[in-house]
C-alpha cells in the first residue's frame, strides 16, 4: 500500500523538516547558517568601509558552536555574564574582541575582566567603577568605557527624550563630569570610550542620530577634562520585521551612512552592537502539532512547545509567523490560534492556518533566532529544545536537548 503524497514537505536550510523532526525530535531550534552569514555580511559591508566596528550582542542567542562560527568573522562580541563569557571561550572566541556589559556585575565577572578574559569593560555605575578599581593594578590598567544614559528612549515606532529617568541603565549625562573626576584619580582604569544603547526593535534612524550627537558632546566634554576618548559605541536595537504588518525594518546601510556622516571630522571610531538584526531571521522553531480543537468559535492548534521555549509572545505580544512545513493534508486557510502546551494560556498568536492541519504535522515559527532560545526556561519542568545548524542540506546538532533527567540534575534530595 502506498501512502498518499504529502501535501507539503518543506525544508529549512535545504533539510526537510520531516528529516529534522525524525532526527532530533520536536520542539527544535534551528539556525540557518547561510541566512546568518548573509546578515553578517550585510552589516560588515555597510559598516566596515565607513570605519564602524560591528559587535554581536550575545544575549540574543549564544552557544559554543555559534561563538566558534562568529570567531571566523571580524565581529566583536558583547557578553553580559560569566555564562556568556564561558560559552564564547568554549567556542574559541578571542578575548581581544570581547567586552563586558551589565548593570550588576558580580565579583567573579569583574575578576574575569581584570584577568583580561575580555578586552574592556563597559562600566554602568559608580559602584562598579569602585569595585573594578579595587581589583585592578595601576601598572596594568584595565580599559573601560562608560555606559551613558543619554535620555533617549526608543521603542519600535517612537522615541522620547526622558532625561533618562525611565531606565535604570548607565550614568546620567549630567553626572559625567563627576564620574570623570573620579576616574582621573584611578590610574588602574583607562577610559577608552563611551557607550549608549537606547532600546530594541527600533525602526527609525532619528533616535540613533540623536543618541550619537549626545555621545559626541560627551566625548568633547571628556576631552576638555583631559580624557582622550577613542571610540563611541552606539548600541544595538536595529529592528527586524516579524511579520507582514510590521513597520519596515531599518536598513543598516541607512543607519551606517547617517552615523558616519554625523561623526565625520571628530576623530573618533564608531561601533554598533546589534543582536536581533544579525540572528533573528536565521532562526526557526520547529513544532509538531499535538491537537486541533474548536472551543466555541475559536480553533486552537496546540503544538509541543510554547511558553517554556519561546516566552516572547506572552511577554511582549511578539508575533513570529507560523509556516506549515510538513502536513498530510492542507485545505484552505482558516483562522486559528496557535497555542503551546504549557499549563496556562500560552497563546502564540492568531493566524490563518490550513483547515486540515492535524496532529503530527510540522509547523515552524519563523524569525525566532533572537531572544527565543536565549530566553527559554524550564517552566512546567519541560526540557529546553536541542539546537541544530543547517546549511546546504546538511544538519549538525550544536546543543543537546534537555531530557527530564537533565531537568532534575541540580535537585538535591
Ligand atoms: N547592547 C545592549 C547594551 C543591550 O542591552 C542590547 C539588548 C543590545 C545591545 C542588542 O539589542 P538588539 O540589537 O538585539 O535589539 N528580550 C527582548 C529584547 C531585549 C534587548 C535587551 N538588550 C526581546 O525579546 O525582544
């Protein structure tokens, strides 16, 4: 008996979704290396000729193999925890191209900075400055940047000048002279730059431009006080379209041209540190449909992942467009709510999905490369999914999935 032909059997990175699901199970987090390299290349081509360095914000997604892949590019890497640092080191990412972020660094993290496991620290507050100074030696000064709160806050489609009171991050601009005066007394720390990150998923160039103007003014002030600031990091935050209704994402070419023009003649190096825009499009979350049910007027498609492996829909109302990758039968599209399998209403959005979608079919949420796996947890004591790289029809597991045994491995009885 021959089975009916599949209505759909699509591939990720040239690998059939059925093969991925059969090999690794679902849910599965898939990174398409071709797509990733395309984005990296786009950023480098827009930025390098204009003298703008590009760092990748590791918080968007990081594992050792990913760090290894990045090590083979000219990108720098921003880490914000000992976990991210160790991950990068496991991947052989060079210390000289890494730097440390965070507004509450632990003693161990400051020690790692002083031990030169990264090139420099981005200092967020006075307490950190003092604690780092207490560990560093004047004969081997530690390079630092100051994270400034320029008072510009950007959201997807709007920005405001708040005077900085709405965010905890960085040093308020009006406190800069005071902090510089203190730095002048600390020969064990060497100021090499200023930094300001204004938000995420920003689709306009104006807030970046204003932020850079503030950084340039701050650098002038620092120069007047005797500090030779060499570099300004303008943060990350470049938007990615998550669905057809999203505003057009900001083109990196436009951003790079604007930044370079504004900084021309100031004799300062520029840098940016995107996370999302580099990795979001390369990632997909592959799920198996577990049940399809109609409750009142709503049709729910329940998949075998959800809140635990992708908290973004519930946390931010984020939408990641679903795509049916393998199904026995399709039928015309009809409204459906995609839901996870957590023990709460972990809806992942209202979409239109084929009428005949059924248990066993494979659905991928696209554009989940950023802040999805990196924000996954063990809610309901589910294990986190494996991570697989795909390219040219080949696949490679780069992070094991957590089994139930893995989930209990830290329990003490
Ligand atoms: N630099 C700093 C200092 C940051 O805090 C961030 C992100 C970035 C760079 C990179 O921003 P990106 O280019 O990825 O927008 N969990 C949220 C996003 C939080 C972003 C946190 N900081 C989400 O899932 O949308």
